[in-house]
């Protein structure tokens, strides 16, 4: 009974407190509701995991950074040689034709001519030129010196002979394909070339079934293939693949004026440091707009990049730019590139040459990268305006200078998988497997967004782990995987396997190699043996697509579609 009385006593005592406590909680709920109503609505996309930039601590010579994420000034010991690829000495380029590959004069049909019109910037056009030589060989036709694209986004008026050494190009390939400067005349009249377009990734059979019948018509013995970029299949028979390599790595030399200026830039980089990194930053406004990515710049960034993006009618609207970053489809920011390189072991004393146009955000965007690597150069900083005067008005010639300096670098870092990146990656494999670093953007993105919550040691360890397979080492890519221009496996011989010597010779220095490489083709030890800019509305209207006959609208053949595909972002690559 006593227990029951005590329980009733406490019950009546607390019964009067319940309404009081409830009123307090109710008041708090109303207060927070009022606050949420008055506060401005957040813009979720404006908070793209923006991390405070790396800050230098002037009082410390050992580390820089914020909180416990302190970036060391010197590169960490990574347990590997930073400037060479392991086992590279066992691999060399080998692109000589087999004994089965007949000479051009034995297979070329008289009065059968192929013209091509390239598309895009310098490196996209380079792939078109390379593939055009092979297409002429497939068709047993004489190739007319290719016409360069002068109406695209880059608006460069240069012709072939102003970029490439045309006489060397013709003479070096004379045994493989007959090449002439222009169509011959029939009496006093010039040949009228029939214009058509072939599908992307058109195979040997595709050319024989689509193009050859047009050439065989009695009144049509000269044909022009327009928008000639990626119009040849990735996989061909070995001799044709080796011909691709002979064109790309030996026949296509820049003009003497471009070569000399490029070598001068390389010499000035070497005078500053024994080793240097070349970085293809690719953080220009057009690239960011094209990729559909967002970097936290708010409405200003959306408006500016959206305006550029509307030039290409085939690009879909990106509903979730953050998703593009998560999936690794966006270039790293300059700061993120710098942090990746520091984590891989490159200290602040390393010299960096940056191949880039106008960087989006200007000096403010570049500042973190320059803070990490103060020895920061470009062609504009190591050459005078007078020296660049003959190049600066031509985007392709300026791009050619960057191509040479990047090709000669000890380490090449690419920030997107565009044409220049892929061509240089393949070229560096062919000429000795010099390190070529491609950021593993998908995994690195998550790491960058969470770096404020981890130590530098943990961060750098994960970067090195994620970058395995992305450093340009031999056998990183299986033969036949990726674009041929990036992975020319049929043209690379492994000495340890075949026990042969390459006639490329020792690489005493890169500049000497550039002078001699065109004359040196490796011994052939294997005789039996996934893009570009879409067209803007203005440019598409300028293309005269004249082919109306059944040969361009027939059923699909191996390696090509009858219609121009709606390109996905993975296949749309910039220069």
C-alpha cells in the first residue's frame, strides 16, 4: 500500500509538468520553422564539395597546407624512378613492311585518285592524314596531298605544306602509296572529284564495298571524302597497321621552321633543369563547356560555359554536371593536377612546361598549381613575342610547338583523353615508353573532395594506388585495346620475347632523336601477324554533302554505320 501511495504521489506531481514541457518543445519547433522559412533556399549545385585551396605556411619550410592536410614541399619517396618507365629498354618501335606488302607502283591503278578533307584541330587532322594514306592503299588509288580544315572552331588558314614537310611526306611513303600535290588535268580541264562521306570506323571491307564501286564508275575516277576524321577502323591487318605507324611516326614531320622553334624551346627547358614535366592542362573555357562539367563557379560559370556549349547542336544538355565529375569525365582542376603530381613524388623544384590556351579563371585558377610548382613555364614565357610572331596567329602552328615540347619531355601529363593526349601517348610508347601520366579521374575525384578529412600521408598513398596502370608503363594496355593511335601494339616489339635488336639506336638525347627518327624504322619482327569536336550549326551548313547515290545509303558493312552517329561524350574528343 505504501508503494502504491508513493507512485500516485509522483504521478500527480509530474502530471502538471507535462504541459509545460510540451509547450517548450512546441515553441522551439515554431522557432526553427520560422528560421527555415526566412533563410534563403540553398543552391545544391553551388556547393560541389569545394575544399579550401592549399595555403602556404611561410613559417615552415617543410610543409604547406591547412588543418592536418599539410602538403610537403618536397616529393615523397615513391620507391620508383620518377623519370623513366620500368622495363622500357626491352621495347622498341618496329614498323617495317613485311615481304608480302607489295610496292605502290605494282598495285596503284592509273587514273584513280583519292582526296580527303580533314576536320578539327591539328591533332585530329593528323589522325585523318594518317588514315587517309591507309585508305588510299586499300583502294589502290593515288592520294592527293590532304586538304586541312580551315573553317572549324580553330579557324586556321594554314595549308598542309605550312605545317608539315610535304616533300618528305611524299618521298618517305613513295614505296607504300603514290602521293601527288594536286589532281592532274584532263586536257585543259581539271578532274571533277565526286564528294561523299564514309561512316566512322570504316573497315577495309567497308571501303571496298562503299567507296571502290564509286571509283569504278566510268565518269568518276576521283573521289573526295569529306569530314575525314576517325573514318578508318581501329583494327586492320598488321601490314596496314604498320603503315599507319610509318605515316604517323616517320612521314609526318613538321616544317623546318616549326621544328627549329620547337627544338629551341626544348633546349631552353633543358638549360633550366635536367628533367622537366610537360602538362597538357586543357582547362580552357571551350573544353569545360564541351565536357559539361561544373567546378563550383555559380551562376556566372553556368552562364559563360552554357553560351559556349550551345555552339554544338549535337551535345545534350547536362542535367547533373556533378555526376560527370563523379564518373571521371571531367578534366582535373590545375590545383588537383598539382596535388596529384606532388603525391606521386614530384617536389617543388621540378620544372613544368604547360601546354595550354587561355585557362578558365585565368591566374586565379592557376595560382594553386604555381604555388606547388613555382618553376612554371609556357612557350610564351620562354620565347619572345618576336620569336613567336610567325606562329602566334595560327592555332595549328602554336599547337605544333606544344606538341614538340611535350613529346621531348621526360614525363608527359595529360588532363583529358583528347587527340593530342592519345597521339602523344602512342608516340611515346613507340619511341621508348617514356612516362605518360593519365589521371584516374573517377577515383581521384572522390579523394580530392574528401582530402580535408585525411592526412597527407593517407592521401598520397591512395593517389599512388589509384594511379597504377595510368603511368605509361609497358603492357599497361593489352594489345588491341583502346584507340590504335594511343596503343599501336602491332608496331611495338618486345626484345625479351623476340631476342632482336631495334635499329632505332640508343636515345642519347631527345632532340637528336627528332632529327633522325624519320629515317629510322625498326626491324619488323612480326611479318605474319574508343572523340573529336561535333559540328556547330554554322559549320554544318557549310558542308556540301553531295553524295546521293545508293553507295552511301546502303546496308551497314563491317566497321561502319550508314548514318553519322549521334556521338557520345566518351567518343567526342578535343585537341
